[in-house]
C-alpha cells in the first residue's frame, strides 16, 4: 500500500492507472477505523481494480463547540488495518494540503442539509459536501462507498452528485453493529462503561419504531412522541433529534404510507450518537430500502 499526502502525486499515479483501463473505488473516512469502515473497504475491493481510502479529519464540518481537537486519531493503526485489507492507496493529507488557503467556494445542499442533524449542527453538511466534492475531484473514482449509518449524509451526497452531474456512482453499505445492536462509530470510544451500556437504548428505540409501525401506528407525530418517551427511559440519553421523514426526500410526512426513515440523534453523556432505520408498513408498501430516492431489494442500495 502506498501512502500519499500530496494531491498532485496521487492524481499523477491514478491518472496513469486509469489510462491502463483500471477502475478506481474511493472510501472517504475520517480515520480511527472500525469494522464498519472495513466493510466499505471490502465492498470496494470486490468491485474495483484499485481502492483508495482517504483519511482526513475535515475541519469544515465541525462547529466551534464540537470535538475537532479531540476527535480520535491513530494513523499508524489505521494504515496497518488498510494494508492488511489489501487497500492500494491511502490518501492522508493534512489540513494545509486540502485547504492551503481559506475556502471561499463551498458546496451546499441547503434544503437537505438544514434538516435533522443539520438543524442542531449548522453548517455541518456544507462542510461534508465540500470535502466529499473535493475528494471526488482529486481521486476521480468511478465508485464511492458510504455507510448507511449516516443516512442523511448519503442522501445529500447522492443529490449533490445528481445535481452537479459528477461522474461517480455512490454506493451505500448497510450499518455494521456491535453484538447488542449499537451502530459502530469512531465516537463510541468516548463512552464510559456506564454510557456504553446506556447507549443500547438507541438501537432499541429503532426496534420499537418497527414494532409500533408493524402494529398499525401510522401517525408520524405520534410515533415521534412515543419514541421520545421510550428514549427517556434511559436517564443518560438526551435526544436531540427524533424524526420520522420520507425515506427518499427527508421531508416531513403526514402518514406512514410509504417507506420512512426514523432518524435519531442522541447525546449519551457528552457523546452524540447517530442512528436510523427505514421503516415500512408492509400492509401498505414494499420492503425495499430507499436512500436518495432509489432503492433495491436486500442489502445493497446504489445510485
């Protein structure tokens, strides 16, 4: 595995490989890798000749009071994991490589980016869209891989790609979970033992959402209220977002007649945990997963 921090050097190397007809897949990450990231890598390896993984803790997507300085980092550990997984290139630029001067141009999808998580993290998704667009321009992959845990992020990136005619196929990969159901996340390392035990309330709330919809609950406002009450059973959990939205557009719905995404943004201690699930009333609609307006049966969802 070759490691690059220089944009020009990586571009030059990939240009030569593309001229040979090699296909390139990109897995963008912020590092401190876990099994969820490695599932993205595995999918990329199966579908491309060359796999590039980027590790960049992007300051544009952190607010002034957020955890940029303490975000977990261990590049040597991550590089070892990627090398063992057969990754071809690791792109690990510094801030000075990605942003040699203050950014004046940004990419934003404001109607989607101000909803849900974006409502409590203003500017977050503009930072995400900007860095992903820049990575797409640097690597020029045919395909890019993102985890479904960050459902809103995937919807936004797919819309950005469609609107700007970016020649990248965005592939979302199902969330990888711990044995008790908690979605794997780099931020889980922040949880104390007591908080980690409490955090299981998040996937349990998604289970409760499925149970309620299967039982006939069709009012999204009532579902949100009942899920908020369910979360309140855990004293360490403070819900910031409990929302039921159209699974394709993230817009509010008046009834659960089509697939909806149940989006949770919950603070456990000082750690924000993000999780979601697409829920369908099978008496009314099919059971396909839907991200960004297009769904396929089973576990793979592609643009």
